[in-house]
C-alpha cells in the first residue's frame, strides 16, 4: 500500500513542478492564462500529500484495485511438485501427438493397400507386415474337415463366429482362409464349394490383445487366429504366416464374406487435448492458490 501512495504522491509532485514552471513563464505569455498557475498560491506541500492519499483511497474503495494489493508468493515445495507434474502432463500430451501422427500414417497406408488391384499371393512370405491389407488371388481347394470357429464375433447384433478353413493351394502350400461370419442358426446351411476354386481376398495378420482369452486347441475352442496352432491341429505343414479374408459378400450365402476388420481407433487428438488442458488447469490453480494479499 505504501508503494502505491508513493507512486501517486510522486505524480502529484510532478504535476506541481509543471505548474511551477508554467507560472514562471506565464508573464511571458501575453493575453493568455496558464492553467495551474493559481496552485502556487496554495504553496502547501501537505495539501498535495493529502490529495495523493484521497485519490488512492477513492480508487481502492470504489474500483477495488486488487491486482495492486496482491503478490505471487508460492511455496518452494509446491513450486517443485507443480513443475514436475506440469512436465509430466505436457510430456503425455506431446506423446499423444506423436501417436496421432503415427496412427494417421498407418491408417493412410492401410487405405492405400486395400485400394491396390489384387495380385497373386506369393508362395512364400518373409515380411508378413508388408502384405497386410493387400488384395490377393489364389487357387486351390478347402480342407473342410478342419474348420475353426473364432468366437465371439457379432454381425448386426447377432452372436456368431468367423469360420477359418485351411486352403490347399493348387501350386502347393497351405494358407488359412477366413470364409466369413456365421451363426449357429445358419451353420447347417453353410455353403462349402467343392473342388478347385478361385479366391480373392485381403491379407490380414492376427492381432490378439491383452484381453483376448487364450485358445484351447484340445477342445477346438478358438478366440483368435493362431496360425501355427491351427496348422498343428489340422496336421498341415508350413502354412503361410498370414490369413486371407474372403473379400466379397454374396447375398444369401453363408458364411458372410467381406468381414475384413480394421479395428484401429484414432483418438489421440482428444487424448492430447485432455493432457494439455490438465496442464493449463494445474497452472491456473497454482496461480490462484498462491496469489496472496500484500502485507503493509
């Protein structure tokens, strides 16, 4: 409070000095009145000090100059932990931005792969990831005595399975083919083409998550496409390390094809905004908590 009074007091002194100078040169200004010159008649320093006090009291009472009455006084330990938490929150937001960039690029690559024209599936694949979501063609016949039902899979609110069947290629070798979705109700009416057939599909890899239950091959109980375990159960050797999903959905035909799943969410922009917002809120709370009234 003392500092603000000194500021106003000095302002009044400055104004007084200006009037003194004006009064000194007023005789030189003919036919004109110099504003402020009459203050010299007061000649009382105490009156100026009283004016400064009254001006300050008026603004403090009527306009609540709180910013002039407070100062920032954070505790050392609070500053340390706030800066530490702020760094963590900003780091999480930055990490989510990097994840956003990576995920956006990945989705663009998948879209580009699926739009390419189909090519013959090679006899050997050394880099499965390079073939994922690529359209391919192959010829051969299904080994229907070894059908694997992956559960649970839902279509239009109905529980069912994905039917995976080993496919013996005409050129040799075996690949697991996902024929599509089917329910218990339609299992007895499933269509099973015989002889050599041409298949067009989309390559996909198995992506079990942390929450995916383990398979039980002994009970023919499957939750994800474990290619090696399925090949062992079907007693086939050296299957390709990929799954081919039937690309077309034919009306009235079960299993229902065209069940390529791209279960890749991209919510990293929202996550980044959340962490940056938390960092901003933390700073606001910290500032408000330690913005204290000044002491005289």
